[in-house]
C-alpha cells in the first residue's frame, strides 16, 4: 500500500467537520478506492474550544494558516474558510507555491482568482480541485471537465442557488409573498442573516462564471456576468407565470454568441414541460447541451455538510490517485480571453410587470411606449385588485430584441404613472 495522502484542513465549520466525519466513517472504503489512505494530520480554526461533535485530539493545531502550507508532513491543503480574497487566497497561493495540492469549496475565490491559481498550480505541477464550489455534492465540475470533454458545449445553464429556489418554490406552493418566505428561510437555516449574496444573484454568478469557463475553455470572466436577483418578485408574478404555463426560476445562463461570451443570472419563466420547472426546494440542477451528447442534466443537493464534504473528499481521492488533470477544460496558459456578448442583441420573449397608479390612460401610455420601441405584446393581464392604490399590469411580448424592450422601458422611466421600476424576466426557450 502506498503512503497515505496527508491533508491539512483550514476551517472547521459544518463542512470542515463534515469532511473529517466522512473520512473517519468511510475511511476503509476510501482507502480501497484511492489506492492509499487519506489522513487528516493538521487543522486550523478560529476557535479551538468549540464543540464540533468530533474528536480533534489526534490532529496538530496550527497557530497560523501559513503553518499548514509550510508543514513538511502535509501533502494537500483543504480550505473551508471562505472569502474571495484575504486569508483564503493567501493560503491558496502559499500552498501551491510550496508544492502542495489545494482543495476548496470557495466559489468566490475561484470565480475571482481561478486563472491565477490555475497557472500557479500548473507551474508547480500540483492540483487545484474545487468540485464542492459549484452545486454542492453534484459532480458537475468533473462531468463537464472530463465526462463531456469530447463535446462542444452549446450552452450551460441551471438552478445554481438553493436559497433562491427554496424561496421561489415555496412562494409557488403557498401563494406567499417574498418577504414572508425569506424570513421563514432564515429561521430554517436556508438563508443567511444577510441574504444579499443569494437573493441578488451574486452566488449564482460566481458559479456560472466557473461553469462557463469549463464549458467553453475560455478565461474566467465573473465581471462579465449580467446579474439580477429575486427580491422584487411578487406572489402575483408567480401566479401570472403559472397561468401562462410557466414557473419562475432563478437561472444562470451561459453560451457563446458569434464567438463572444454571454453570461446572465436572472429570473426566467421556465416552461412547465422543462425539467428545471420541476426542481423544488433547495435542490440545484445544471444542464449542459453538447453537440454529440445532447442534453445532460446534473441534479442534487446544492449545499449542506454531507453533500459538500462528499465533493471535497472526492477531490482528495483524485489527488491520492495522482489524477491532477487541468484546473479547467485545458491548460490555463492556453485559455483565451474573449469579448462579452451584448444582451441587447438577443431576441426572445419577455415577461414585464408594472406597478402603476390606478387611473385612466395608464395602459395606453405603456402600450404606446412599447409600440414606439417596436415591441409587440402577445398577452396582457391587468389585475383588478389594487395594492395600496396601485394596479398590477403584466404582459408577455412577442419575439423582440432585448435592446428594444429596454428602450420601451426607458421611455416610461419619467412617467408619474409608474409606482416602481418594472420587473423584467425572460422566457426560457431552446434558442436562448
């Protein structure tokens, strides 16, 4: 039997503790599958006295994170502390520079600094693994980088944030408004005390940038992700979508448009016959469409200590086997940066919801602005019930250029009839 793979673990929160628990419980099986044992030898955490439900007495405690990378008895460093910069990034760079492989669940760090870390890893002939950074325990990173590597990926998209999906599907089931469901999600532990990263789409954007780079073999471009979240969605929107045969889901969408990269996180109206329309609760799902494989769908738990720890240890098993591979779809120094596709050039149907003053002539004002921007209306619903003196008007456009839809709304920006900014969601189609 080969010598054990000795790991140092930074961060002993629920996921870090879960990694230790999994290695202890499934140790014999992991050894058989990896060809050698995987052993935790060193740990670091902010609080040594916290009760984590596991025995840590056998492990060396590091006073500083840098001690983990400097420890000659450590082969691989596992980072579970989070943050795109600061201590996590310093630990990653120090570990790779010291010739140690690095495993992380930190999607923000990979989205912002993945190219730099990939180049450093490949220069030092070690691995950077991050299966747990996207969609928890779902093996979508390995699936795209290895399983679908013979395909040209036409587009990759999906439900990338469990908190948002839980909120939307709960609103859907119970007819509840956003604020009430968010409060319940926080009490149940599905949403953070400050949920902004989740509900404003930033978390999903981090994951989408990673998936896009893997799918298309291009340089990561997190800044190029057009991002909006779900905080302005009302129960009425859910109901209107259902009446039209759709369900609202926050999707991340990426594809190449005429050699440029299109990336967007936005609430979409998903047709009821599409698999993503039936993804409920905190589940994640990723769809990749290959030119030979067809539609591939990866579905499962997107968070939690068990699924995330499972993905971390799967990465460790690869490293124990000597399977370093490339960090992304190809060597980092061969990946090219490409331009950003303009969303305004895209054509499709849009759902637009207005909250307007309850007075005559408002509907005519809206339709005139749409007409002047060459946007035609396929269906329109005006809600009779008023909300604090306001009325909801919802419409679905015919196929239209997105820039024309934006122009129509700009024409209405100064209108005294609008009580809030219009909410725009796109309808998911095969051409999207």
